[in-house]
C-alpha cells in the first residue's frame, strides 16, 4: 500500500519520487525526474534522517506514519538544510511534539533564516565532527562535510551496519519508481549521465572539498551509501567512489572530444561537423557535438567533465563571442573546469575576432587548460582552403591525446 522499502533490517526508505518538477533548483532540466530520500531507523529509539521537499509532504508523512506504526518519533537528524530535503522539518515537528532535532550549528542558524518556528520548544542537539548519537543497537558517528555542497553539511556513519548517510554526495537526478538499490537499476544506461550532470553542475565547483571528504571516508568501514537523491549503493562501491574521485580532481572521465558550436545560419555548424568527420576518419570516434543555442548548459558542462578535449566553434557576433557561447565558457569558469585541452574554430564574414577572444578568456580564467595552436578560421563558410587547417586541428587533438597517455603512464610507474 505504501512506497516504503527496507534498506537494512532496521532502516527504511520513506522518501518520495518527483515527476512534477521540470527544473531542479529552477535551472536544471530533469526529464527523468528525481527522488528525495529520507530514511527512518526503528531501534530502541526511532530516528528520521532528513525530510523531503514540501510539495510532497502528504505522501512523505504517510510513509513515516505507516512505518512507525504507532510508535513516537524520538530523533530528527538533519544532514543538509537545502529546502528539497529540509522542507518538511516543521511538519514533522508539528506531528511529533517530543522529537529531538539534531544537526550542525550552522544548520540551526539556517532553520531560523528560513523561518522554521516550529522547531522552538524541541530539544536541539548541535552536532560537530566526531560526535555520536546512539539509538540503541545503532550508533551514528558524524563527520563535517562543508561545501559538499553547502557549508552546514554533515555526513554520518551507522557504525553497526556500515551505512553512510552521505547527504547530497553520490546523489543523482532520476526518479527511482519502486527500485531502490543500485543493483536493481541499469545504472550505466539510465543513471550515469544524470548523475554526471548532477555532480558537475551542482557540486562540481567544490572539488577540493569533495576530495577532503573522500579522504575522511577512506578510513571508514562503509558497506552501503545512502544519498539524499538516487539509489542506495550496496554493491560496487568502488565504482561510484571512483567516479566522484575523478570528477572532483577535474580529471577527464574518458578520452574523447566534445565539440560545442555556436552557429547563426549553419555555416559554423557545418565546420564543426567537418571536424567531427575528420576525427572519426582518423580513428577518434568518441566525439559528441552540441549546439550551444539549443543544448542546455547543464548538459554542456556534464560532457565537458566527461571528455578530455573540448573544441569551441563560434561565429563572431558584435565583434565578440556569440552570446550563448559566452554563457557556456562563463560556466566553465564558474564550475572550476580544468585539466582539459581546447581547440578553436572561428568564423566571421568581416573582423573575425572570436577565436582570439575565446583563447584569451580560457587562458586568463581557466586553470591547467591548454589551447592548441592549430586553429581553423572560416571566412563566412567552409571551403577547400580550410581543408589543411581542419586536418591539422584533428591531428593536433589526436597527438595531444597520445602525449597525455604517455604522461599518465609515466606518472603511474
């Protein structure tokens, strides 16, 4: 009758799935939906770990009440105060007047900022690094995880069962729709791309902080990961931790080329297609093309994190960078993209300045990004005179890949 599922013998998923929201945080398209995960522990004491978005309060409360089955709620533990997880804190406090609320000091400050008045009168437990809460058989140890991806974040480990409550870490877009565990999903087919988009756009800027948390987690006996979005990981933990390690180091996930093009009348798009054809003819077939005018910037960022090489192909616009392309490269800076190799295709009917402007922006604002010297300059439309330059750019991309492989081999030996 209810959508509750067991995570372990004593722990239950009481979250909800969202197919109503079209823009996550009112900015990122989520056609695959999203889950808001909350977990309820039934021990000598009962403990609810995080809540859900307010718009799903009715369904959420039904799950909590059915799982408690007449028992009172003793603890409400808040790992992360973002409203999609904290939106029903007041509802829980209203329905369970004896509940103790436990969270970080900064999280309580945020509760006041959000106007959560119903926490007043409830015992408030301020948690910090190294603190523990015992619920009977189960004890949770708390670790501070600032800027993953808000400053107040805590993660905790149930030291009895090895369950890591990871806040937004290891989260992903995509509704679960009955499935709960990673091994119940076709993860690589259905969830890897949404997870990459989730991480790179929401957490991506804070890679050094993610690295700090991964170092802390490396010494913990983790057997299961419970994120606030997406599946519970109970198998193949090294796989998902490895993805986070790669992304948070800003290392390419795989060798390949993303070509992002800005085209007004199709001529720059044709040049981008010509480069893709040349790369594939030379054996580099892992190539994706995106029109910056029609592809959401979240997807552009996700593929930038995925691939080792990026080609910026833009028409000149008002003697500068085409606006949609400029938005994209601004986001590259905002999300701290680094460790990439960039090629440039420029187009202009007169005063073709866009190539220099894009190169200058990359050199001045992005870290550890190399711009290839081989550039293709198109005067209005591609012609036979561009053939050698296009081939040279393709060769330069492939040669840089080979050099990167050689360097990586040297570093690993």
